[in-house]
């Protein structure tokens, strides 16, 4: 393949690898941001329902996550979806 920029095949291959890595990293960051937002919403629900601070509400989520052996984002999704705390594992 002829590259109009004059880059060698090795340089083009390296750039493609880097592009793939950056693309995967961007997708990972988008998922992390979405999870963080859902966790924040769940914290808000717990705060409102149980009249606790943000730190205490987050602690409730962490405790439920550990008791149920579930990822924190999954516990948060359940709370956001139902508006209720799941029962401990």
C-alpha cells in the first residue's frame, strides 16, 4: 500500500495499533463514566429515602455490594431501576 504521507508500512502499522488502543481506552472510559453516573443516582436515592449523607449512602452501596458479592455498578443499577434497596445477600 502506498501512503501519500510518506510513512513506512511499519509506521502505519504502529499508528493503527495506537489508534486501536486509544479507541478501546475511550470505550472503557465511556463505560466507566456511565457507571459512575448510575452510582451517583443510586447514592442520591439512598440519601433521600434514608435521610443520610452522601458518604453514608455510598457506604450502604459498598456494603450491599460486598454482602451480595455483586459489582457496585450492578447494585446501583438495581436501586436506580426499582427505587429500593435490595435485601442483603
